[in-house]
C-alpha cells in the first residue's frame, strides 16, 4: 500500500521501506496500514523483515514513507498520517527516527498538516549543507508547502509556499531532490482552471 522508499547502503546492501494492511481488520483495513523495513544484502535477491516503524496498536494510518540517512548515522522517515474515523478528520505528516539501522523507531516530530480529503504523502530530502527539507500538500488549503529542519527533524521552520491551486484539492504526491546548482527540484501533480486535467509540474527554488 505504499510509495516505496529505498536506501542504498553499499554494493548489494539496501533497506526498503513499504507499508502493509492487515486484511483481518475487515472494512477498516485500508485505513490502518503501517510501515515496515526490509533489508537485502545481495542486491535484492532475498529480503528479510527488520521492523515495524509504527506499531499496530497505534490508532492512525501511517503510510508512504520517505526516508533519508543523516550524517549522524540516524535514519529518519516522514509518513503520511490519517485519522481513520472519516473523511472529515484532519491528516498530517509525522517524522520517526532510528539510531540502530532501522531496528527500532521512535516518534520525533509532527512536520505539518495535510488537510482533509485523505491528506498527502511527504517528500523528505537531505540537502548538501546538512539541512533537511520536507515537502507536502495541504488539500484543504490547496497548496504545496515546504519546511526545513537544521536539527535532524526535531524542529521545523515555518511553512514556505511552493504552489497554490484554486481549481481542485486533488494535488500533491511530491518528490524532491537537490540538483547540481544547489536548487531544490520539486515534482508534484495538480490541475488548474486553464489545465483541468491533472498533470505533473516542476518547481525550482533555492532552499
């Protein structure tokens, strides 16, 4: 049930983060998915289960991890969160961290609000200056937003507006990377009054 997040640690060594739902939960199974870590040491031929990032007793949906490795050796992952009680419940992005290679995880911070209409997944990126960037969409406000952290995700800057969209709340699912000029390249989908069918757009900005 995920957008897969992959961390390559060396020749043949990688961590893959996905999410899964438990069909035994019945009709609410698709509202309570949880993320997990799997590892391969042979280039993806075989995988072993490592851990659940968010425990199953957590009452909220947690999916679509976006993960980076910090210079300290910590792993941090941003997660799409949803209150399963209905469409009118608020949604948000949480950050979880691991200091032991993904075997154990703890909540670190609430990054931002993603609004109603099932919220939005985050895109987490480590900049070359050591700061971390998280991009996400807020579907209530119909905006693509960015926040930065200089302390490994313990605290975040104010929101920076990347794109506003007056046409529809159906937007987001960003991806982000820093290019060779130091600019942040952010990809996302949206629709406008001039282009009412969803399309992919790119924004270039100085982080």
